[in-house]
């Protein structure tokens, strides 16, 4: 199914296919005939799940499970939500009002011919009885001081599907940005095809709490401008309609935690579908202006959302001056930096000056494991789809 005004694959059809795959995967036909853990182990897991005094969650990254006292976990969440810079308590839920506004915007797009009937039906499913999104935290144990990363689970929430729709419009814009890195494979392919001088300085920068520090209105203005620049005269939907959709998603990001209701007043909600593309586009604009204003220019500048990989042909002292400039360039976007003349870690890859630098002029690469890596692997008798287990069995650690 194609949107009538452009050649973009229908977000409704794509989501339907994904949901169908999940339904098939959950089918009893594909369940193993024998349990791969003992009855005592199964009973122990059930007892842990029923224990309301402890909180079991996966870590923010890696395969580790974090076990915390439930009261401690609640206190951690409330401490974050007490920050009136980002959150405001509500006397009652606002999801029904948000759903009404979302439906009005969707009807407007349909009446004006910017979406087809199938997309209209898909976008309005669930708006009669929307679920209240829930707030929770995932512990970042790979940091020096473990903290909870805030997540809002908006599944079946009032803006879940319009956020997926907006994401389908922003993704083509995001991937065209000059610094864009899709994933680890894309990064490795880039380093494999980039020749560098012997004296480069390797620096990785990280944006501190990017999502919560993007000003909502500024972010919307930037995204709308780059949206118009990218699509030129063939806009999938009018810019003003896109602006209204994004504003509703961001300004009415309400949720509940510990039976209390809140709304996020600034920043981008972690958990909403459009968050990644929105942030990528915002950062692309900011970094272009930053690099244009800086007297020091990088030899290489690539970014994966808020993680930046850069190479410099200037002394380290001047790179530090650039970092100071970067941290004074925007009132809320701040950077941390790690620098070396020999090696750098980016995503789950370590790149370094090895034998290939003198012979081919390119960096060597190898897998990087965080100290918290537990090297837990999926058992072959698990309920995972067979094709996934076959892929896992072939995966190897790489060294180039």
C-alpha cells in the first residue's frame, strides 16, 4: 500500500506484517515439545515473578539481569519524576483527550487526501480506549555510577501509531544526513573504506542525556526545516500537519508510575517510535552549525544517534579546545569526550592503529566487550525461531 502523495511504503502495512510475524512466533505450533529447564527451575522462576518485594529487569545494555528492592526502584523513579524541569504531575489522566486530538489530526489528513483509507483505519485503531503509557527505568550498570534510564512504554497509547507514522516520514530524512551511521556493520564498512594518515587523533564524543535535553519546540522547528529541504516540493504531508503531529506526541507524553500520573514537559520521550529519527535530524543540524563555527575541522566525523566517532589531524590540545567550544555552543546539549592517539571504542567495536595502517592506510578493528558482558548465549532448544538460532550459531567475533 502506498501513500497517495508519495512513494513511501505504507506504515500501516509494515506494522501489520510485523504484528503478524509476532503472532506466528507465539503460536503453540512452534513451541518446543519438551521444556528445556527442570520443574524446580520453572517453579523458582515463577516464585521470583510473584515476589512483589523485588524488581527484576534486564540491564540497560547487555544480557545481565538487575535485581533491586522494589521500594528502592520506586524511589529511584520518583526522584527522576520530581525534576520539574522535565516532568509535571497530573491530577488525572489525559490520554482520552490526547486520543481525541490525535483522531482529529488523522481525520484531517484523510479528508485532505494525504493518507489512504487503510492508513487512516490503522492510525485510529485503539483511540477509543487508549491505554495509559507506563514509566519505568532500566539500570545502566555499565556506567561508573549505576542509574536508571527512563523509558515510557507507550504500547497501545494514544500517540503510539501516529508516532510510527511520523517515524516513517522522518527516517528517509535521517539516513541522508552526512554523518549518519546505521549500525556496527555500517561503521566497520566505513572504516574499511577510509584511508587515514598515520598521525590522526582518535576521539569519541557522547551527548549527555540527549533525548531529555532536546528542547521540544526547537527540535520541531529543526525537523520541519530539514523535512522540507529533503522532500522539496513532494512533501508526503504538509509541514504544518507534521508539526501538529510531533507537537502532540511530545507535549502530551503522559504516563503513570506508582499509580500517579505525569506528563513530560521538555525533551523527547524515550520509548516513542519517532524519537530516534527526530534526534538524529536535530543533531545533524546542530553538528553542521557547530563544525561551521569551529576553527578546527575533523578529518572524519560520523555519528550513531548520540555517539560520535571522529578523527583529527591536529594536536590533542586543539581537539580539547573544540570540545570546550562544543560544550558552550548549545544551552542544553553537552558532550563528554575520550581521546587517544592509538585506539578508540565506538558502539561495540574497537578500532586501533595496527599493522594495516602502514600497509593499507586503514584502521584495524575488533569486537569490544564492556566489563559487564556476561557472555550468555541463547540455548539451541529455546523457543526462538529456528532461522534466528541458525544465524546465532554462525556469528563469530571479528578481528580485522
